[in-house]
């Protein structure tokens, strides 16, 4: 009786396994896609039925960091620097897994292929991977590779990437050299991310961008210094469909042209070159600027360069200026900007005592509703940081302060007398102010009480204004 019960139990277990194994490949591969690559590759040792199922997963994310390096054969002597990884006595290596995937994948469709491979990356395997997956109706390609030698992307990527919607390339030795023939085209590409990649020629970037007719999101992170041969690099971004643009430039050796009438979001970080042309930005909604000070001996010219950049953003609705950016503006020879009629939100950061740029900005923002003054990044001396008389004793009160400003947030408040005077002036003139938030660095209890008493005693032009004081900034 006991033996009969055991045999019945075994048959039930076998039946349960068979039910899963007998599912169609499409369903099994979909189930595996919810696992990590290391987990679903391990299913290949379950049985002959599962041996190749993992190669059919539609979303493939190979990350060499998830695999501990081992020798591909148990007969080979292991290097002392190689760690071992085993699944039930089976040995795997990252190169071996990638090779098997390519060999058995055939032409089954792939939605996304991501390959992250560090300095031990094998350029031949990377090239083989790209050639193979681009022929599988690929929608998203994400390469994060760092081969020791320059790696030129295969021409098939540019000729047959008709289904690509997202293309992300990251790696110091990835070289972009798009062919000049008319066959180059990414008719479906909407998202392009380039980080640390190099361009084979001066016009390689422009040729690539010109063949992306529906591009909406572009990110270029240039954190490498081009050789002398490629000084004054040309970055022409003339894309009628572009909506989001992120630029991070760690050098000044480039020529930048931006013509994007549909652009809604612009983020710029790094050094600003003098060869700059911004036009057709009438639909811009938000701009984030973190322009750092260059090595230019003439700080006034560099400040004027930053000012020219901001002039082109006159249609923006939300503007974020880093402390470095405002410092550059303070060095400009003058502050002659157009009216920012659409600007409703301003995040203004400072790291110097020259605050005179802020009231000048307010005079040109008649519809500003939210103002954030952020001075948390300042390295203060022991004495107070003076806020100029142009700001404390306003002769011509900005229109936005009288009629539009509804929220003001002072970050990095330290209780200096000039800071209190600034708050007093805001409360004195802001007729429709609903909330003033003051975020302070930790103050001793005596000073905190003193500051609170002064804040509560200040007259308020707006009878509905609430004051929130947070003494927890760090």
C-alpha cells in the first residue's frame, strides 16, 4: 500500500513538470523574461526540452557583472584571478552564454537587447551580437561596452535598423562612422542616447542625426576630450520632431547648432563654447542649465556667452539655473535679455555674494508664480553674505512680485540680517503670495526663536500668506 502511494506521488510530480514543459515556446520564453538573465540561463540544464528556451526570451539583458568568470571547460586549469560559478555541476562563462544565444537565436524577434561588458569585452563577439540582433526586428538596442581597441559599429546597424525605436550607445572606444550613402536611415528611431562615444569624422554626428526623421529624445554626454585633429567638432541638431534634449559637454572644442521647433525640454551641463547658435525654440517648456566656468581668461566674455544662451530661451515656462550658471551671469558685462512672458517657475541658485542678477531677472518675468532661491551650495565665510542694495531696497518693484508670485521658497537660509531683509521685502510687496517656505540650516535654539519672532512680526501684503519654517537643511 505504501509503495502504491509513493508511485502515485511520483506520477503526480511528473505530471506537474510535464504540464509546464509542454507549454508553447512563446509562453515559456515570456515567463522566463520575468527572471534575471542568470536565472533563466540556468534553466537550460533542466532537460533537453529547456536547453534552448532561454534563447527565445524577447527582452535580453546581458550584463557581464552578473556573471563570475570561469573557464569554459572543466578540463582547463583555472586562473587564480577567476572566480568559479556552478549550477548543479555545470560550468558557464559569459562569452560562452553570449555565443550560444547568438548561435541558437536564429531570426526570432527581439524587443530589447542590452549588452553591458567592461574592459574585457571581446569586440568580435560584440560585432557578432549587433549583426545578429539587428536582423530580428529589434526595437531597442542598448550597448554599454568598453573594448580596449576602437570598436566601429557594423554598417548593417545603419542599413538594416529600420525597426529600431531606441538606440543607446555607451563606451569610450565606440566609434560612430555612419556611411554617407542614402541607404542610411532610422525611420522609426525616437530615442537616441550617446555617452562617451567618438565620431570618426567632423560630420559623423550630423549625418547620423539627419537620418532620424522622427527623433523625439536625444541625449549626448561628451565626457571625453577630442584629439587636436577634431577640434571645433560640429554638433548640428536640426530636428523638427525633437521634444527632449540633454547635452553634457566636458570640453569647449565644439560648434553647437540647435534648431528644434518642437523642443519642450532642454538640459545643458558643462562648458559652453563660443561657437553657438540656438534658434526656433518657441515651444520650450522647461530648461535646466548647469553651465560651469571655463578656463577662458576673459570671464566677462564667458559671462556674455552664457547670457546669449539664456536669451534664446525666452519662451521657456520653467527655468532652473545652477549656482555655477548664475555665477557666470554675474560676470557678464550687462543684463540685456528679452522679456520672459511665459516664465512661471524659476529655480535660482547662487554661490556668490553677487545677487543683483535675481531682481534683474524678476523685472523680465511679469508672470512668474513660483520662485525658489537656493543658496545651499555656498561655502560660507564667518561673516555675513551681503545681498546688494539693488535687491533689498527695490526702487521699481517687479510686476510679478506685485501681481503674480504665489509661492516663494528660500533654501539654505541662515538667519543673516540681509536674508531677513530680503524676506521682509517679499512679504511687503507680494500681494497674492499664498505660501512662503524657509528651509534653514540647523540653528541653535536661541537664534531659531529669534528668527521665528522676526518672521512672524514682518507685515504681509497678502492676508492669505502662510509661512513655513523648516530648520533641518543639511
